[in-house]
C-alpha cells in the first residue's frame, strides 16, 4: 500500500474545529455577527492600509517617472544649447582658418570681431599656434613667447589626415594660470601643408554658470564630460573636478553606441541619490543632468506622511466604533436569543434552489416565490403575491407569455422556453417547467413553476448555428447553408413546376490585390463585393460565399434565358466598377457561370458543377463576361 503523507497541521486544525465553529455560528448568529464585525474591522483595516501603501508607492513611482522625464527634458535642452554654442565656435574657427591663410591683418580683424560679438566671460581668447608649436597670435594682444606644441590637441591635429574639430580636456594656462577648454582646428595650406592650429580658449567656469538655468533644485547637478568620461564642466563643488573622471561603470561609458539614457545613483562626494539623464553630442561630449531625489520627492513624501496620519486617525475611529457595536450586540443577543433559535431552521430547500420557484394557486395567482426567482426576475415577494404570472412576460403580439402558457395547461405538466420581462423592463429568454401539486382528495392544490434564465445559453446556440451556416468575413450564407437552400428550392420546384437559376461568380484579378495591398485590403474588398451582390437581388434570392473569391447566387424564379443573361450582365457590370477601399481605388471584374434547373441538372450538386464549368468557360472567353 503506498505511503500517504499526513495533511499539514493547518488542514487538520480546520477539519477538526470548522464544524463546531459553524455549528456555534448557527446557534448564536449575533455572536457570529460580533465575530464578523471584528473580522470585518480587521479586513477593512488591512484593505485600507494595503491600498494606502499601494497608493503611496504608486504616487512615488509616478513622481519618480515625472522626475526622470523632467531630467531628460532639461538635459536635452541643455545639450541643444551646448551644441548650438559649439556650432558657433566651429564657425568662428573655420572663419579664422581662412583668415590665417589670407594674412595677419584678416586674422586680427576677425579676432576683434570675435572679441566684440561673443560673450567675453565664456570665450577667453582666439589664438593661433604656428606649425613650430609657438603662439603666433592671440586676440588678447601680444603675449610673451609661449610654446604650445606639446598640447594634446596640437599633436593630434598636426598628425591628423582629416579636417575635424578637436575639443581638449580642461587645461591650465601657462601664462594666464586659468582653466580653459580648447576648441581647435588644424590649418593647412592649399597644398595640404600643416600651418598650425587655430583655437578658441573657453572658460568652463563662466560657461557652466550660464547653464545653471537648466537646473531645478539646489541639489541638482549638471556636468559636461569628454568622450572618455573626463570632467569638463560641473555645477557643484567648484573646479576641484578638473582632471578627474567619472566612475567607469556609467552607462554612457559602458554603451558608447547609445545616444541618450538615464540611471539612478548616489553621488561619490555628497552621497545624494540623483536621477541622472544624459545625452551624447555629435562631437562626442556627454551632457549629464542629475536631479536630487530627496529634494524632488519631498512634497510627495510630505503628502504621504499626512495620509499616514489621517489613516491612523481613521483606523482608531473604526476600531472604537467596531468595539462599541460588538458590545451593544452582545447585550442585545440576550434579548433576542430565543427568537433567533426559532428562526435557525427557517427556509429550507425552497430558499436554496438554484432555479427560481413560483407557486401559482388554482386562481392562477402567484402565492409564493424563492430568492432565486427574485434574482432572475427582479421582483420581490410583495410585488408579485396575488398577481398573474402574465406580468413576467412582455405584453406584445407574438410573445410567448408565461401566464397564457400556464392557463393553457391547467392540469398537466409542461416544459419550454418563454419570453421573460424583468422588473426593470429588461427582456430575457426564460425556461419554465410546470408541475401540478394535488391534495389528498386528488384535486389540484396549486402549481409549481421552476424558472431559469437561459438567455446566454440560447445566444450561444444561435452563435454556434450562425458560425456553422454563415461566412465569418462577409456575413453571407456559407457553402453548407447555400447547398441546403438549393436543395429546398429544387424540392419546391419539383412539387410546383418552376425554375431555379444558379449563378457561379468568380472574381477576376483578385489575387494581385492580396499580393500588392495585403490580405486585410483583400478582405475589405470581398465584403464590398458581397454588399454589391446583395443589392442586386431580392430577399427571396440567396447570395452566398463559397470561399476565397467565389460567390454563388440562387434565384427561385421562372425567368426566360434573356432575363437570366441580363442578370449575369448586371453582376459583371456592378463588380467591374472601381471599389474604393480606404485610400485605394481597386478595379477587378468577374466571370459568371449560369446553370438552370431542370434544364442543366436535377440535383444541387449537378447544378453547382454545371455553373462552375460555365464560369470557367467565361474565363476562357476573356474574363469579365458570363457563359451558360
């Protein structure tokens, strides 16, 4: 015998004590109510605090997302401003390079223009370093001999084979003793000979001061980094960052292919957690914006704190009110305990039936109902007692009225559907089972009617029937329903000698529509074809879709050959007109095959085959036509 593991102790506890607990609840419902109130208080408090915590978490998450978006918006704006400034520097350098090749006077004129037009607190000077590495010109005026050929930007441009803008790290001026960033371009003569470097010296301190307008709070951080992560500018903690690098785990260093992104981390100097967003400029510089989360989230956290205090107050009031109610119920229990015991056995199977129950007396008046009846019809006991069951059905001609049905079966059993009407005026499909209860003398005492709402069941039955008989795409009868109708038409034509016409319609040039515009467009076109075909025929005719691009029309009518051929011509003309599907104007045509009962066949299968053969004959004749 296989080993059976013992159930967990919780299951054993519940199995042992649950019956006694339920029995106690049945014997003393007020005591149960006190327990329920206590449990309800606990549940309400649990839900209250769960929702409060979830709401606060959701609010903080939404605020963090807003801060992330705000940081990205600000860093993009700052990046745009920086890039625009770099573009202006680049334009000045290109102009200065042309001036150098023209002559010293041109460079001097340009230097004065640059000095006058550009912000002097940002641009320190425009200068030229000749090919020997010595300073040959400065917009600040004559300066002592200064060798700059050992600067990294000079060496890079001297050996460069392409014309590019070089942005240096922050360097300390040897004569000015000031920090600056060099924006430099190489100067080459027409024959390609290296003629030195022209550069703009830019003050990072002055520049970053103008960029502080993009910050939001006092703990926010704005920085511009080189492609290798070297600090060029930073708004907080002065210039102590010059010559230093950000940690190598930053995402813009780990993923150089990305153009922008964001992350959250704590500052190495101040430990402040910030939401960072960054943008990589075309020049390779990286613009970083960090919003201090503690400061930015302070309003939300304060709001959450106030919500916590309100929740504490509300919880205290709820506990006090629940305790007072439990005490009052305990006192009241002693007064009504006897009455509650007598009511313990009230309502039996009658109340627990899943079907609605209605008791009708011998005068065809309602004398009793159960709760399921109310759930189905919406009527309470006081609203139906003494009234006719006819009120449960709509008073319209043709309706299957429940009261009339009961009246037609005074002494027998009956079961069928009826048209139901709820208390609120809503209609439904009901199913009723009628049975008779007789007294000891054999005479009918009353009738019992079981009611059920079968609306959804009947709807599903109808849906299944429709799916089995109609085309899902066009809503037309499908092949199965078409064949059934054709067989019925033929049977009728045999009994009452008449004609049945079968038109087999196949679309021409439909495949290119699917190939060129997609199957969705093709499906819409098929729906439009179905609508045009339906518009050409009477209600007693049948327009069906066989599948794909094939349609069949059935006409139970006596018509001469010319009339049938005229109908086929109308089909060809109608389907040859352009179709407007969305923005596309589509042109197709069709080929129509004609077969008639009894001339071309005496069964549905033979007629359909003859019409199909005639359709292919029409295609061989050049399409957009018909054939018999």
